[in-house]
C-alpha cells in the first residue's frame, strides 16, 4: 500500500518506455535541462506525451545556474542581504 508510486523511465525521446507507461498513470512529470542541447527537444517531448494521452502535471528543470533562477527562493535570498 502506498500513497505515491514514482516510476523512473529512460528519456522520452530515446526509447518508448515512458510513452507506454505515462498514459497508465494518474500523471507524469518530466525532466528537462535548462539549456537543452537541442531547442526542439522539450517541444517534441511534450508533443509525444500529448499524443499518447498522458496527463502531464509538471516539468522539472535541471542544470540551472543559481544566478539565472528567478523563483521565490532566489528573490528572498537576494532581498534579505
């Protein structure tokens, strides 16, 4: 019995595992590099997940430089100085 089950798959565009599993879940998050080697990769990933009727609930951005992150935490740290 579990409240949440996380399934980690290989990259969406590399193999079909994620495209097969994603529609069988309540929702999926996918990870993307902030400065992706190819500008079209995030769009292609989104399109593929939509084609298989996946419920995309969020995206996790990796490889962000601290100075380029503009979320609440960044703002709070810089105004507290």
